[in-house]
C-alpha cells in the first residue's frame, strides 16, 4: 500500500480472499498480482521494486 501512495499513477488496490474469484481470474497459486486484469505474477512474494517494474 505504501507503494501505491507514492506512485504517480492512479492505482486501484484490492485484497481478494474469495476462492471463487481467485479461480475465475485463472490464479493457481497465491499471492498473485493482476495489472489491468492480467495476471503478471503468482506464487511469489514480490519486493517493492519488482512490483514497480510490473506496474
């Protein structure tokens, strides 16, 4: 969340725990990160710099 607060981009951050929603997104491993509806990372805890690169 700190990264979102510092970002010059407009970000919408959602914490999803619903297993059905997670499966519908095609996520097979958590944690996961979606950017513009596309899964860009799953099954790995990312560092802030890795997240910045994916955004």
